[in-house]
């Protein structure tokens, strides 16, 4: 795998550029991959339901992080676990939906 040291200006790259996608990887680095072509995928009913639940969990996580008190709590937990606050919030809401 090719590795590059990024200029501090470029450390926050994320999103799409043409048919390529910048994404964060676990060790804090950034990866550039080709965007997946999902146009011909036939989703099953279970997959559609799961995608809907996840979409709802993401929306609830964004609402929770809009509250300064909840955001501070998620930020503290995120610092301990090495994850991002949004990831912890989403996982909380996904678990609540299952349980």
C-alpha cells in the first residue's frame, strides 16, 4: 500500500472528488478509493429495513450532538475509546433500536 505524508492543510480531506472518495481509516490516516457503483444492487426487504433504521440512528445522533451537554459526554467517551463522538452516538441509537 502506498503511503504519503500530507501537508497540514490537507489533513482534513474527506468526501467525494469525481469518482474517488476520501475516507478516514482506523489509524487516523486518510484513504482514497474509487466510489462504489451501487446502481444495479437489488436490496432485500431486510436490507431496506436495516438501512432505514441506520438512517434514523444517524439523524438521532446528530440531534444528540447538537445538545452541548450530550456532546460533551460523547466527546469524553470518544477520547477514552479512540473513536469519534458521532460513531459512539450512532452505535448507542442502533443498540436502542435493537433492544
